[in-house]
């Protein structure tokens, strides 16, 4: 066997059972606190479809929501790559919520039911935690992330953006959780509307949290009605900023999850949220440190049954990659993360075009000419297959990204005769960097 080829591990029968911060569920797929978890009957249907857990739509003093309240971002012919909402917490009576929570937990004792809470005073935190315990909640998630409506009232992201407030309220919640049900797990839902997620994760940890969930939605305006001069979603003749979510936010979520997971001083579990739409997304979150993953937008767009494909895909992935449990996957990609100054600057690739697959669209020519390093040119040999000046190709892979044909363009490693060298080593005079390319 070629030494560069990795031997595939033996196929195993995986166990998807998940323990995230002491909250056990049949699989790592949880519904996030949002419209899909607005009521007991909804969550029961979700569990019947296969979801492992559900975080109840945030409970607090019930409010009145607006109409309309959602907005979708369409781009390049694709609908709803991003999603925005200005909906707030539950608008249903608390008695109904807690009664349905208890009934749901009795009907599905092996599934995780987590109560999401958002209130103002310490006395309210105690009351809502006590009622959540009475309703059979397997854990609590404190909503410190909502970026609209509630933050103007001193809750949501107004708490999540202040580490000292985060720590103080977390300590209240842990105190009352222990009072009413010793060992009851408490998760803190963090806001992404901060410059650095680390201080906020550490604040939750200092406050006694058993884990964190992130990211909550990103403060945003989804678009503007250019004929009526009103942002979306329109409420009469006005609008407001909302929370951005959906597939488009996944890169931001992955970054923040990974940033916490690789910090040696951060030692509590993570429930990953933000753009999880497929089993592959879930795998990425788990490999970057999440123990469970939460889904909202994709369910709103396609329904509960998407979990069937998620379970099937995750099971097949684990079986073919030799993972018997979720824990074996958690953080597997963390060691491959590096600061820029520690990357190997002598590693080199060039683009190669498969002539048999090329359709001659010249998307790569336009992209390279106008957006990269001018090393791909129209064909001169009577074909429509572009030519590549490998002496100038910097291996940026823009051509591969824009190519509409799968595997038509590949990035091939070049043996340039230079050993591994980082920027830090070059600055220190310890190593030599290969000559620059693409600078003509």
C-alpha cells in the first residue's frame, strides 16, 4: 500500500447515545429553543421522528409577539441560505408550558427535555427553576443570547455580553438547581454578538455552569423593501433588527465552538448550534468540540423528519471511520488547528484541470484573472480547456471553488525541495522560506 494512503479503520456498530454535561439522550440531535419547540405536542412529534432531545422554547413572563416576524435571505438562486427572526420568548401561558413539559417527559422518559429560561430577578430565577424541576426537566439552558426585544429589557444578550452579569446569574441558577434537584445540569446559551467568546465562556464556567451552548443568533437586518423603504420583516410600516441564523452562520459558529474547545482553561462540555442542516454539519461541530448539536432553522424550513437523514448519515460516518461512540469523535479536529504564524509556508500546491471533465465554461479563468493571481488562461491548443502557468500558481484554490464540475480541478502538492518552515521560524532566522510566486 502507498505510504501516503491511510488504511481505513474496521467498520464498527456505533452507539449514538450522548451525554452532554450530564444530559443523556438517544442521539446528539437536539431541537434548539425556538418555534419548533413551542409546545408539548410539537416536541412529542419530534421525538417520534427521532430527535434525541429538545430545548423548550424560552420560558419567562409571557409576551406578545409581532406579525410578521421572519425573513429569509435568498442569493444566487438559492432560497433561505440565511434566516432572520424578530420573535421573542413564549407567548403561551406558563401553566400550559409546564403541564405539557411534564406530560412530554412522562411519555418519552429516555429523551432529553431541557427548559430554556429567561427572567430578570433572582426570585424569578428561583421560581422558574423550581417549576422546571417539578415539570421533569432533564436540564436547564439559560438564554443569555437573544439579540432583540429582550435585551432592551435587560435580558438575553444584555446579560450574555457582560461576563460579570453572566457569572452572577449563572451562580444563582446553579444554587437553585442544586436546591430543588441536586445534580441538575445547567447550560449557558452564549451570544455571538461579542468580540471574543472566551471571556463569556469562562464567566459561565466560573459561575458553576455544567456546559455551554452556542451560538445564539447574530444581530442583523435581513434586507430592505426598496420600494417601500422599510427593512424586513415588516411590521406595519416599521421593522427592527433581529437574530440571524441558518446555514450562512455555520462558519461563525464553528469558529466560536472551536475557540472554546481548544482553550485548555475551558473544561466544560459544549452543545453546538448554528447552521446545522445535515449530518455532515453535525459531524463538523462534533469534531470541533461539541458533544451535542442543536437544530432550528432547517427544521422550520423542512420539518422534523430531516433527523432521519441526520441519524442515518452520522451512523454511517461513525461506522466507516471506526468510531464506536460520540465521545470518541468530540474534538478530533482540534489538534489540526493552528495560529497563522505556525502554518507551514513551504507547503505548496498547484491547480490541475481534468481535461475530460472540463466543460470550457471559463469560470476559473475569470476568477483567477480578476480575483486571484492571473495564472489561468484561455486555451490556445484548439480545445476549450484552460491552461495553467504552474510557475505562477500560488495554490489559492479559488479556481477549484468556482468550478461548477465536481473534481474537475484539484490542488496537487508540489515537492519544491524546501523543508517545513513557519513564519515564526523564518522571522527568528531558523528556517528559509521558498521563493514567492504569483507576484509578477
